[in-house]
């Protein structure tokens, strides 16, 4: 199997209402895919691309028995390479930051490492750079090399029909704010919740503004694209394929794959934020629950746009609350 092999087959789950949009061995016509740009604005794209539209590509064929949001052109070899790239790129960004601050500020290695943990500018800068490198990797390997639309390939589609109760964007946004309120109340009962690395970064006005800006304008877009757009469908297909191979009935294997992927992406989402939370078990567990809810929305609607709105509402509530509590970041908690 080559890196871009699509021979991975999920179990046959039977015909679905939109399966007639594509037949086995048939790919989208150039005319159909010409209306969908390779890049562009994912939010605008999500307002125009139908939720049931299969991923267009002139090079790959998709199993029509699967829901449209699980018809992807990548499988475990690409996932393995992506994980290796994610680790290597994070290491490279760290080495680059270490070299920059060592030369620019004449700091020792220990001082630079402390700076990267405590300085909001360094933390935000290296995080955004790392996010950008991972998106660039996906853009090249899933879009440029495959001649496929980038955002729609990663699950950015329009919300479903209003008759299904899935089309009202404001519901997802305000559900995210409600979830954020719940987590805020629950985390207040967690011991040492105020002594995490993230809380310490909020002691300064500039740090709070930088972190809240990234939380609202960067994190929902990038994290939803990576977790719910890339990881969720491939993990669901891999796990369902393994379950089917081990003898599980096709439909049960498919449901097992989807449920397991929802849980697994939630756990990975919590672990991604664990260093910021000081590996506090209660806080990491709450973030894992948040990740599970986000992926549930993605699986239910078939589009990353739904989980993005949830995430945006969640982080926006945190930002507004921070602004109100600190009176516009003018009365910061005692600390740095």
C-alpha cells in the first residue's frame, strides 16, 4: 500500500439516502469539482457546499455506502506520516525558538525553556507557527498532490436541512457558550485549578489579550480542522475496519468505529491541552468531555462547521468573561 493508497475499505453499512450521488468506481466530474476552490475561506465554503456532497477528486474513488463525511482519500499510512510530521515539526519549532532567543537575548538554554513556558508572546508565536506547519502539510498532501478541494476534503460543508434540526448555526454557537459555563463552574471545584501554567499566563494584560485572541481567532479553526476534520473520519474508518476484520457484523463495526473515534478524539483533545492545565486530572477530564461533545456535533451533522461553531462559542464565552471580570484587561489578578 502506498502513502496515497485508498484501498482501505470500511465495512458496508448499506445504502444511505445520499448514496446515489456517486456510484462505485465513479469520481466527480471536472465540472462538478470546478466550483469548489482548492483553498479559500472555510467558513464561507461551509455556507455553500452541501452537507451530503461527496469529496470531489479526479484521482480517488470513494465507497458510496459510507456517509459523505467519512468518504476520505487518506488512511493509516497518511495518518502515521502526519503524526510523525506533527512531532518533528513541534521539535523543529522548539529548536528554532531556542536558537533565536539564545542569540537575540543571549539567554541560556534553561532560561529560554522557562521563557517559552511563561512568556505569552513566545507561547502564542510558537503555537501558531506549529499549527501553520501542520495545516501546510495537510494542504500539500491532501489537496495539492491529489488535486482536491482542501476545506471540503476535511469536512467543511454546509449544515444539514432545517427539517433535521441541524441547520441553525446560532444553536451550536450558544450551546458552546453553555458548555463553557458548565466547565467554568465544574473547574471551580477542582483543586489547584488557579495554579496551572495557563492561569499564570493570564496574570499579565498583554498575555491575556494575546491568549484570548488566539483562542477566538485561531484555535477553533485550526483545532477543529485537525481533530474533527482530519482525525475523526480516519480513526472511525480504521477502527471499524479492524472490528469488521475481527468478526463483528458490518453495521455494528461501523457504529463501533464512529463511537470509538468520538471518544478517542476527545481524549486526544484533552491531552493536547494537558500541559497548559498542569496535567491536573480534573481539568484534563473536563477538556476531554468538551472534545467529545465537539466530535459528537461533527458526527451528528456530518460537517466540521458545527463543531467549529461550538468551539467558537465556547472560547468566545471565555474571552467575554475575561474582559468583564478584568474590566477590559485593566484589573489583572495579582502575579507577574
